[in-house]
């Protein structure tokens, strides 16, 4: 195997190739384009076939990364922090350049290639589902940010509107703001005009008409006309943006549901308690289909952030929150754990034990997600739907194998 390090930027790919003896075979710079990659391929493949060349990179995304995979190279995405520590171990002078980085990447791969796993993309339909779920989350976060901004503006410059509708994130409430973006315009509405407007826009709760008319007639704090006019444009923009975001999220939900329907994993992933139309596809996107993705459950727990980080040296033993992980997966698993405890007695009991032992809400949910992940990987391996009696019986059999003395010691430790 020959070893290549590529330090990348938007305009340049710096590559460095060496063999196991440390001899430099090729190095240079190319553009991340078709011509640039072709030039690099020719210089690398003078020495070996693509299948005999490993390439270390500090990313796993990009069109040029896909080109490496399609060519047949072994691509090894490595953690930039690990490479940075390795570079500092090689030289303490602190010098850092693109030429040094490409060399360090090649030497890192040469040193640790037996402990690294090459990039193996999952099935295209799973990747497409993962991208769609992550994009949906970004849209939802953007929607929440704009909704909070709109609430803040209304509290200061349009307080009469608050409480008129059930919530700001409904289409009819946003349409009302677009048509009547100032407090004076709203207060100028007559009872008849308000009700006619609501009927024309198909307000779904006509029983609130009298309550809404009463809100319209209530005295409110006055807002200066020039301030209302100054915020009028912003209110219209936020209302219009929120309407578009809500429509886009609804369309994404339909597409994600349709994509999940066509996958063979849809049966068992939807059988999970608390996994609805949003969490079920997101969980599958996190787990993937590749059976060789994780060597054991501890790798999955570290990647998805359910396992804390333990640092022990001599008499020192510290356990702290894991920050370096796949944030989307940790969020998904924690939300699923929270939903599951309302439908699974054992999940609620486990969560409550964590709270009783002194953990806060989020720590208890991560501990429950930590336990769920092992179950999810077993279901992925067998492809069978969730059956709570199977889990409960396996737990009962496991506890029956523990001597009574050990159980008493465990109980005393938990009380302590």
C-alpha cells in the first residue's frame, strides 16, 4: 500500500505520496477540477493501481472526494485534531503550511492505517434520506429563529396582535400580519370586517370569533406611528419568510415519508415506540444500512454522542460530556429517548432511576439513548420489528444470572 495525504482548500489540492519506507514518490498542487484531478491521478498511478493507494483527507464531503472514491482509491477521513496533535508531536517549532500538512497527513496514514477505516458510503437511498433529514432540521432551526425574532418585534411594536390567533406559526396568522402589518391597521378593523376576513381565509375555528372580536376591542398599549411604520417592512418580511419555510418543511416531510415508504427498513424503524414521521426516518438516517459500519456498539455510541468521555490516569478519574460527536445523531437519539419513555414502561423507569441518582433531564435522556442504541443496532442487524417483551425477557434473564450478593451490592451502590 502507498500512502497519500491531501491538504485541501476551495482552490487547491496539495498532495504528497510516500511508500512504507518513507520514500517520497510524488507531490504537488492541482486544482479541484476535472483537469486537476486527472493530472493528480496520472502522477499517483505511475507507482501503483488505485486499489493499492490510500489517501488521508480531513473531510468526507465534496465532489472531488467522490471522484477519489469512484476512481477506486482507499479514502481515509481523519480527525483534524488528531492530525494537528500528530504534527505537533513530529515538530515542536509550531510551523504550519500546506506542504507540511500534506506530508503530515501521509505520515499519519502510514503510521495508523491499520487502526483507521476507509470511507465506505452507504446505499445512495440512505444517503439521500440522511441529507433530506439534515436539511429539514436546518429549515426547522431557521424557522424557529425567525419565529423568535417575529415574537420579539411584535412584543415591542405590535402588542395588540399577540393572543389574537392561537399561534404565530399558523398560515392564517402570518397572512394576517402580511395584510395588516401595523397595530393601527388592526385596531381600525370593524367586527364585521374581521369576521369576513377570517371566513374568506377559511379560519378553522369559528367558535373563537367572539373571543377574537373581544381582543380587538380591548385597550392596548399605544405604539408611536413612526415606530409602527419603521417595523412594518420587517414584519411583512418575517411573516412571508415563515410562510415559505413552513410550506417547504411540509413538502420535505411528504418527500421524506415517501422515501421511507420505499425502503425495506421502514417496517422495523416505524415499529419503535415514539418514532413518528420525523424521528423514524431520522433514526434510520443515523444508523444507516452498512452492516460493517461499526465494529461494536461502543463505536456507535461514541460517534453519536451518547457515551461520555472518560479520562483516567493514576488516581485521577474524570468523566465529562462528549463534545466531539455527530450532533445530528445525538439530537435525534435524545429526542427519540424522550418520546419513548411515554410509551415504554421500562424506558420511563430507567429514566426515573437516572433522575433519582442525581442526573439532570438531559443527562438522563442521553443515558436512555445510550441504552436504546444497542437495541437499535440489534434490530438493524436482524431487521425485526420492535417487541418490548423480547427486551424485558432478556433483561430478566440477564438479572437472573447475577448472584444475589452482586444484586445487593448494586442496590447499595445505587443508594450511595
